[in-house]
C-alpha cells in the first residue's frame, strides 16, 4: 500500500507511488465469477481522462480515521493519473460539515458552498 511505502521510505520516485496505487486499485467486483479481477488497462484508460482529483473529507470522520492515509492515497492517485497521461493534474481537498439532515457545507478553495439536498441548490457563502 502507498502509506506503507511512504512510512518505510521504500520508493525512489513519485512515479512508483502512482504505480503502487494503480496496482492496488485496479480490481473490480461483480456478479457471478467476477470477483476481484484486475482490470489495470481499464483503470489506466480512466486515469488518462482525469484532469482533477478531489478528496472529500467528512468532518465527522476527521480524527476518527487516519487522515495521513487519505492524503497519501489521494496524492498517489494524482500521480497515477499523471503517469497514465503526461502532464500535471489538479488536486483539491474538500472538507464537508453536516449541518442538517438535508444540508451540507463544503469548503472549496477557501470558499464555503452550502448544498441543499432538498432543493438541489448550491449557494456560495
């Protein structure tokens, strides 16, 4: 896993972290016999069309889960997309705060977005 490679300094180039992420996340599951089949070619095709990586962090999870792992995997996913198609990709981390059962606050590049699930509206605050 990416976090283990980072913790043990078992890598030389960030490209390796992207390769590790892709090899660990290329499996798909479905009905019948389709259980954990590696589809690296499909994943590489999807990564090659990726321009923006977004990691949503729920404020309820913050402190309960290992945030370090979030960032390690998100960074490695970004690198995997860059490996699939040369060039840099944008990366955004979005923090979510639940206010009401039907409303969420998202923090996006320093702006607060209020999303209402009831009306489907988005307001910048």
